[in-house]
C-alpha cells in the first residue's frame, strides 16, 4: 500500500513540475530566457535547442540578448525564433540577436491569465487521473477493506494538497501577469 501512495505522490509532483514549466512560458512583459526554451534551431541538419548554441542574457528589463557561440549560426537562430512562433521579432546586428519584449496591454494580460487558468485546469485533470489510477490499484490489492479505505483517504488527502499547490501557482502567475 505504501508503494502505491509513494508512486502516486511522485506522479503528482511530476504534474506540478509540468505545470510550473508551462506557466514559465507565459510571458509577463518582462524578459525571461525561459520564453526561448522551446526554440529549436536547424543546426547542421539537426534540430538543436537554442540554449546549446548561444548564451542568453538580459541586458535590460524588456530585452533578451542572444550571443551565439558560432557567429555563422546567427541566421539559423533567427530563423528558428521565427519558426518557434514565440511572438517576438529578432533583430540581428551581425554579432548578437536582440529580442525586444513589448509591454503587455490589458487585453493581452487577460488573455494570458485565461491561458494560465487553462494550464492550471489541465494540471488538475492530470491530478484527478493520477488519483483514479491509484484508487483502482488500491481496489485491486489483496488488503483488507479497512486498509483499502485508509489508503483511499490518504490518496484524497494527497490530491487536496496538490490541488491547493496548483491553485497557489495559478494565483501567483495571475498576480504576476496583472501587475504592471
């Protein structure tokens, strides 16, 4: 029974980590290198993550600077940013690529909050699926009814704890997005 609970908690932690990664990709009007995490560059015929080809720094609050290790890859990196559709226009000056992050309008902020809410809801669905799997495993076990009932209650306590974490992460992101 302990292994079922341990496995369930590890799965729930994985769902929270996924939620955190996805929330990081919603930009809040400030420069954040995580915006570029999904950017793949076709480098010598192989899709390569941007972070492996360049250093990404934040020279100003609303600006990202990408300095490639190999200057000949500048145009490939630029193309990769366009193809990733991150909503930013790269400016190539021959040495580095500068990405200016526009200030968010009220409408854009609200859209991002809706997007964050959707991501939080998907995390809750994942948690419910994990709970369902755990409860099915408990029902199939050879334990007594009392032990099964106790384990089911433990799983419910776990989901309550992790649902609260999801809510807290969403509220934190909503505050970040709505703060000018």
